[in-house]
């Protein structure tokens, strides 16, 4: 009888813990995440730029939202950062871009730590007052208390999709360049930490 009571208490305790695991809070770890894009100027000069401030969450239903602080664009040249903020992204009117997606959170949380899976991720990018859907091939790796998702192939984003072509042209003119590509490859690695 005592053994049965102990087993019952153990099972009951495990059941009580399950809702807590399911509703664990997932938040983006900015220090471990990277969002980069490549610009090409003068036909063949390629440079890699990043956004240094990202935030985001995964909701209990698997909904994902990542926020990109456009003023955190980092080209390693301060004046160019300022020009991109003011002339391209117009951060005074559009301070953020967002990425929205849906994940099968149950299957991801069921993965063993260290295990990776390749999947197709459909997401929406909201930028500069516009919205566009994309599909990316990503590798998702389960961590002890979180997960990491990385693009396996760059995603090509074009200026025309978000009414940014006049901003690109303004940057070209002020820099005295013969050309700046209006299509840029974008890559990301994002880490979400799981907490309660």
C-alpha cells in the first residue's frame, strides 16, 4: 500500500510538471544570434553587414516573432551606418523589421539535446511598410535548454519588394558608386533559450 502511494505521488508529480514544460517561455538570445546580409557595389565588390540588436519569442502555440532593430545595422563604417538608417531604412518612420513564422513546437521539444533536423521554414518578413513571404531551408539543433536555427542557403531579398529602390539609389549617388545591387543574400542563426 505504501509503495502504491509512492508510485501514485510520483506519477502525479510528473503530470503536474508537464504543463510547466509545455508552457515554458522561449526567448531569443541576442548574444548568440546573428542576422547578416551581403551588399554588392561597383558590380563585384561584396561586403557583409549585420544587425546587432535582435529580440523575439516563441509562443506556446509555436508562433515565432523576431524583431530587428534597423538602427543597429552595422557595416563597420559609422557614416555608412547613419546613411543606411536615414536614407534606406528610414528608421525614423520604420524603426523595426519583423519576422513571423509558425513552428511545430511539440516535435522540437521532443528532440534530444544535440540532435539536429533540417526543415523548410515558411516565414513572413515585414519591412519598410511592406510584407513578403519566404521559404528557407534551415537546420534546427536542440540544446539542453533551447534550440538554434540556421539557414543552410541564403535568402534573397530585393529592394523592390519593400519599396527600398529609391533608398538604394540615394546611397549610390551619395557614395559616388556606379552601382549597388538591389538584391541581397540574407542569412541568420538564431538561438532561443527556454525558461519558465
